[in-house]
């Protein structure tokens, strides 16, 4: 029996954006694996799209073709890196983004698994095993053997640090130990986990409504400080209790070390963190933890939407309006669209959340396409931040400064007397964005652009920030 394999090659060009047929004698090959194939006189990497078993002999099949049928050079993976769902998703992305299919699949994978021809360096480590072979040991050798027996597993690097490379070589020479090579494993931190916080009435209402509703897509409109993050975490816990998986996406700027620690302290070593600040090896290790079903929740940025979960229960997009969810290079996808597609595929729920939702998301919620949830109140005693608007023209008219007004001056002095700090935000360059005559209140305008000129105190100049003219 002959095995025909349809392969999508690594080049992201429309000229070769199709599958090519090869033959293989490897019966373990599956769709979604990477293979090394001859193409145009060199070996390149491709992804298996289809495997067909044929009763024809190779000679009979070749006789029916108008091209030379080549054999696969090597199977690069011993497991599927793109499951059936992700293969289908790639086809959807290809149609919607008008991109080469291989680009869509490449976007789903960490660098060490991307379909490209290079010497893929997966970090390996050696584990020492004591085979119980009898031997007469010296005192130091016996100490080393006792050490091996007392540990679940011992890395070669750790053994060398504790004893020496020479002792390791001697024990290998005696035949009493051997080593097994494996991929470097992620070692989770030993973090203390904390219990969930008690929800406020508003939070509890949103939590209950989300879980009790049969709708699939939700928009949570919650003002800053209303406690959206705690709702995410408790909804994630509810899904994990049902043995389902959770994707929590956040913008890059929001994924701070403090947030990472807070999530890890809630979920322990069942959470994976995935973002651009990880190096290639760290991304690969986190990806493999998901692939090996060692985690139930992933917290990460845009590319985390492609994590190879197989039983997703909930996808959350925090700050769903953020422009970083849209990729600007090919394939130009939006993480929100991918989330909606994957949720439909898994029968999962999607929660889009923001204090300032995207216009299209809010419109869909108003029209009933999304289930609208609202958190209108801040948590805590100081729910309303006091503010004051000052008419600087009136201040100037009464002989004061329109830059540091009397109320502003008094507020600054009050805070300084209390040993507190003051932050003054300026919205543009220059000492003053407007130069106003103290007598007639005329604003100096640029003769070219008809916009107000800014006063630069260090140079004693008026500068137009539109055309650059200086007076």
C-alpha cells in the first residue's frame, strides 16, 4: 500500500499557494505535521494537509501522472502541531484576509515550530538513571549513588555541579548509570494560591447573568475600577471546574508582571503566560504545556488566540477596543474575529470587555448581536473622583495667570504641605500652547496656518507646530 501526502510548502507566495503531492512509506505520518520535502532542487519544510492511502503501486501511480512524483525526505514531528480545528481556521483566515495559507498557519505557531527551513534548535537536557548494577564503590561514588536514589530525577548539569564531570564519566564507564535525553521542561514557580475575593452586588449580578444565559457572545461595558478583572478570574474558575479551558487575552501594555503574578497566585501551575517578551525557547515551552494538556488557562497577548486547546469553554478579550488585537502584517487578522470563530467551533462563550468599547462592538450589543453586561460603578469608597474645570480666560481677565491659575496654585500648595506628590500633564510642546495679550485678550495666530502659536520660554520664541514658522 502506498501513502500519498499532500504538502503545503513553506514559501508565502501566491505562485505556490497550493498543496503538492509526495509519497511516503512512513505510516505514522498525520495531517498537521511538518515534513522535509524536495522542491525545486532543495529540501524545504512543509505542513501535511492530507494523507491518502492508495492501493496502487508507486510505478502504476507514477505512470498516470504528468510529473515526477518525489518522496518525503523526513518527517520532522512525532506529534501533530496543527490539529483539525486550527487547519480549518487557517482556511477561514486565508479567505477573509486574502493571504497565502502558509502565512496563516505560521501565525499560529511559536518560532521553533514554524514551517521554515532552518536548524530548529529545541533545547535538550540529559536525565541520569541508576540501573542498579552491582559494583564496589568508593565512599564518594556511593554518596553519588545515594543521591541518585534519593531524587525523583537528576539532571546531568545538577550532578556535575554537586560532584564532578570526572565522577560522572567514571560511573558511566562502570555501566551503573545511563542517560536519557529529553526536551527542556518548563518548571513552574512554587506560588501560594489565594482564594477569590467576594464580589460586589454589581459584580455578582454580571457573573450570574453570564453563567445563566444561553447566549454565546457578550460585551461587558464596565468603567475603570469597576472590578472587571475579578469577574474574569471567577468566570475562568467556573469553567475550569467543568473541566474546560480558558483563554484570557490582554493588550501587551496591560500584561504587567503584577498582573501575571496575580493570575498565577489564583491558578497556580495550571496557567500558562504567553507574550512577546518571552524568548523563543520560553514560548515553545509554554506552547508545549498547552499541547500536552498540562494547563487549563492561558493568559497572553494577541497570538495566544491560536493556543492548541481542544475543549475551550471561555475566551475573554480584556480592553477589547485596543488596536493591538489587530495584526498589521500578513495575515491581517483581528483576534476578536478569531475568538468568535473558535468559540463557535467549541460551543464556548466569548466575553469582550472594556471601559470604552469599540464602536462596532457596542453597536452589535445595542442591536442584540452581543449580550450587553454593564458595571456602572467603581469599587471602593471614593467612587467619584472630584474634579474642577477652570475658565482660564476669566482668570486672565481678573489679572491672574492663565497657566498656573489661583485654584491650581492653591491645590498644589495644599498637596505639598501634606508631603504628597503632584503630577501636571501638558498636552503639547512648548511652555504655553496659547500666547494671549493681557490687554485685549487677542491670541497670537500663525499667519500661514491660522492656528495658535506656542510660546517656547527657553528660546523666547513663538512657534507654529503645524508649519514650523518662528517669530
